[in-house]
C-alpha cells in the first residue's frame, strides 16, 4: 500500500488509516516475497473459518506457543521444540529448504511474513512504531500479535503452506537486537508467555 515507507510500522499504520478498516473486514499483512502454495478457495476457506471465531486475534503460518526470555520465537528450531508451529519453505522449491516447525495450533506470537486478522482486532492495537524501538523493520510481528495475546485473544498457526523468497538472515541487521530488548522490556510482566 505504501511504497518506500520509512518503516514497516508506518506502512501498516498508514494503510490502516487510509483504508478506513471496518471491524468485519479481513486484513492480511504480509511480506511481498511470499507465495501461498494452496489454491485460492482453500486458502479463503481456512482464513474465513478461523477469523469468524470471536476469540481469534491473528492467524498466520508460523509461531510459538511458548515465548521465553530470549523473545526469539523460533528458538530451538531443528531440535524438536514442541512449542514451534507451522511450515515455511525458504528460497525456491527446487533448491531451497523447508522449515517444518510443527503442527498448526494456538500460539502466543506469530511471524510477520504472513498475518491475517479482522478489522476489529487491527483497530484495537497499536500499529505505530513504539518510541523505544529504534529499528524500523523488526519485531513489529511480535509487537502486534503479543498485544492481541495480552488482550486475551487466541493467535493461531493455520495449515497454510507458503514459500518465502528470503531465508530470514539476521546477520548484521541494524535494529533487530535493539528492538528485541525494547520488546522484552515492554512485555516483561507477560514473559514467559505460554498457551
């Protein structure tokens, strides 16, 4: 919606305000480098069926049912962490790799490569960048989905396979660690968070 925004927080908050999202609207927030690997009708059915439940906050494709002190949702990937949920293919289907985090289900927080929610949820949380977050691109996903969790909503990983062009490399990324520390301080009394 907002091309060349200075931050993902501004892109999403400006789009919400510009589009005048209504409570019953279904809203998808996603990266521009993903491909949904199921047909449109199945995709729509899964999203609609889950978002019509009043207790649902956000739905997505990857997340964790236990957010610990590190605030790294994918902690323990590759080591059989039972809290992890979802499936994401990275790179091309022919030469990339698949992260099979675990079975779909209820989670505390979701990864931002794909999030969907209703307007009533999106309009009830802060989308603008917190003043304590120096980085413009990181921890927006945990910030958004944790707000829904704290309000008592259920976040869910759904069985929607996606391919993500990026491998999600954080090496040398400015702002990630700083935003992680700020996120940890903001939600200190709620962490560890478990469902």
